[in-house]
C-alpha cells in the first residue's frame, strides 16, 4: 500500500472495552501488529484497547483475529467477540443471528439476542474452562493452579489461574482498589511462572448471585471490562465460594451475565457502535504479516 492509504474502520465498545474493527481486504500488505499499535494509540491514533481483523474462515462462518493495543496477538477477547458479532451481522458478512466464529481459542458460537442500529446484546459460548494448559503454571499433583500462594515484594498472595479463551489469574479481595490492582496486576502479569504472561483479575464476591471484577489486561493495563476475565471469575467464584450457576458480574463499564452450562460458560452483554471513518496509515517497510502463520 503506497502513499497515504485511507483504511476504512469501525469503532465499537462492549461495556467500555473498545475496539477498532477492519476487514482483512482493507489491510492487504500491512503489518497487522504495527497497525494495531498505531490505531490503538489514544493520542496519535484512533484510540482503543485492541484491534480486530475480520477474515474468511474454512472451519466456521467467519474468522476473528485479535490484537492487543501493544501489537501482540491474543487468542480471544470476550468483549471483542461481541463487538465482532455485531459488526459482521450489520455489514451483511453473515446472514443469520446465530453463527460460528473461528478464533485462536477455537470455534465459538455467538447469538445476537436483541438488536438496534447502535447496540445489540450478544450471547457467546465462551467454551469450558481449562485448568491444565501450557499457559497455566503446574504446581500440584493434578496439574491445577488453584488457591496457590506466591510472594510479591516479600508479601504472600493467594491466586488461581485457568485458561478460558486466554490465560487468566484471579485474586479474591474484600474490596476493589485500583491503585493496588495497578501495582499487583503488573507484577503478576510479568511473574516468571507465566510463560505467556497473564491477565490478572481482582474479584469481590458480593453475594451468591453477584460479583465485582476489575481486570489488569496483559498488553493493555487496567480496563473497564474484560469478558474472558469475568468468565474466569464467575467459574472460580462458583468453585471456591459456592456462587450460583448464573451470576451477574459488575465491571467498571457496566454488567455482564455469566451462565455456566455443561457445554461451556455463556456470556451475555452489549456491543455498541461508536463511530465509522477512515484512518490515514503509512506502512513501515517491515512488510506483510502472514495470518495463516498464527
């Protein structure tokens, strides 16, 4: 792409987690990780928590490729897939309200349960939690990392980790404190025990039907919402604190409903269009990135 290409984009948000969405055909010849860093920059770009590429799939109805704001590729994003679902339906890329999406975390099923031009509610089967995974530390005889103690700056902290769409670590707290979450989140994200780093969630159990979550997202920092993180917290709240199968998750950007069924954790939440436009982008000489290598 020569000169100053104008890339068509849409910006969506799901409970305050915002994303730039582009079609694969619009960014042919562009290095996707570099583009993600540029468009997600809140001062010199458009500004977002992540970038989503819409691509065709040979194993599902459509394919979602997700990049964090720092340019790193991620396996999946819960809030992102809801925004992706609204985008592809609104743009006629799928013809039905329920369809399959290929992600690096596998093929997931999404359903638009209510719709307006601006906002839709989307239900997503996030899959089943995985306690034994290459991204999760193995320290117990059964391979799980649940209620384990680590030391940070000379202080002990109890955490649990699992994989649901991506790696998540959860610390249960009596109160949500952003200053504490920022400090500990960065330390745990980069803790040597996590080969792929980790997202960090601070969870407060309000009652058996309701939890509050604040997420430090790897490659991003504190976010207003994290769908996969909320799912991880719902799973561990039920397992460790006997919370209900269906639970409301309060996050800074709103609320999500998590329902734990035999075939996976179902998340329902909003996806809203913010704006559409064209972005001026000059590609660096690094060349094109091969999507099929991921």
